[in-house]
């Protein structure tokens, strides 16, 4: 009788543990599906690092061009300014192309589609603050107010990242906060705009890109 | 006893849990998206969505995109409430050990 009791206890316990493991599996699968269906997780860390490198190279060229011009500083009309704008667009273009290329590669590896609902949502939410900021900067440049350009770029880019982070890896949220803080500091000290710009678009991209690369890409 | 009561029989299947999980965090999802995410066959997914629809936990909306028929699913308020209860019950069961 005692043995039967013991056996019953054993069987009961093991079924309880079994189903417990099943429930745990259920919960983890639920979390996994919720993430997979609403977030685009294949952002490439390496493309962040490269974007940072492009930004620093671009800034170095612009710095060289400006300091070697007759004036030695930047004014709004004139060829030097046009060259700087050209460099800026080139840096942005290269970063976007690299980003798309490396992210597509990573998405393929993860079995994720580069162009699906989650990536569309990510891009749209990223672009809303960014395009707003871009237009705003162009408009005030047209009014000869260019002292805050660096600060505004950092702030709007930071807001775009924070807004997009809901639909992607959480780390870019902190990159966004960093950019916003740098932008606000830049508003206070516009004289350091150039260096804060390098810090925000160059160094920070390399730092966060590396974090993401080692955290996700190398798996 | 009350914990056991909250375990909802309607959700007691991997595919159904999956459907609800996706619909909880998305406004809607169409048939093919669900199929891809859950790795289910057409027939399998159709029978499980039908069961959830019957319980009034999800709603189905059929429409045409161009010439292709498209079926969209979304959760009802009841479905959301019941699913949350179910998850809480699961978590309590796990924490009890």
C-alpha cells in the first residue's frame, strides 16, 4: 500500500513537472512570436560602425577644405559651403546603401524578409521625425540661420531613433537618447557644433554599432 | 482552483497561442503572414482560426487586394481579455513550483 502511494505521488509529481515545462515553452514561444511579428531585429551592427567611419572621414575632409580656404571659416554662400553639403549628402548616401546591403544580408541569414511589415513600420516611424527635421533645417538655412544646424541634426536624428526603436532592437533607443543629449549640449555651445557632430554621428555610431555587432551579429 | 479555471481550453494549442500572440501586438495580420510566422499548413491554420473565431476571440475580414482575395484577422476585446487571463494563469502555474 505504501509503495502504491509512493508510486502515485511520483507519477503525479512528474506529470506536474512535465506540464510545467510545457507552459514555460509556451510562454517563451509567445514572447518570441510577439517580438518577431512586431519588431525588425536584423539591423546590422556593422553598418552602424561603417556609418560612423564615413561620418568621421567626411568631417575630416570638410575640416581640411574649410581650414585651407581663404577665409578659414564657413559662410553660407560660396563654393566651400556647397562642397560641405555635398560631403554631407555623400556620407548619408553611403551610410544608407551600406545599411541596406548589410541588413538585407543579415535578414536573409535570420530567415527574415528585408521588406516586410515590420521593416516597413520601422522605416516609416524612423522617417517621420527625420524628414520633419530635414525640412526644418533646410527652411531655416534658407533664412540664413545656420548656427544651430549641427544641434538640430543631432536632436531630430535622436528623436527618429527613439521613435523607431519601438519597432526594432531596443539598443537604438539609447543611441537616440545619446544623440538628443549631444544635440541639446550643442544648442548651448554652438561653437563646438563640429566636434559634437563628430561625436554624435561618428563616434557614437561606432560605439553602438560595436555593441550591437558583438551582442547580436556574432551569434 | 481558481488558477486552473483561468486556463482557457480554447487556447490550449500551440498554433492558437501563436495566432493570439501575433494579433496581440499587431493591429491585424493576414493569413499568409500568420502562416509564415507560425509555420503552419493552410488547413491547419484555417481550422484553428475558425475555432478562435467561433469563440469570438478574433474577427475575420475578407477583402480583395487587386484580384487576390485577402483574409485579415484581428483580436476582439474579449479575445484580448481572455488571452491575458490565460497568460497570467500560465505564469502563476510556473511560479508555483
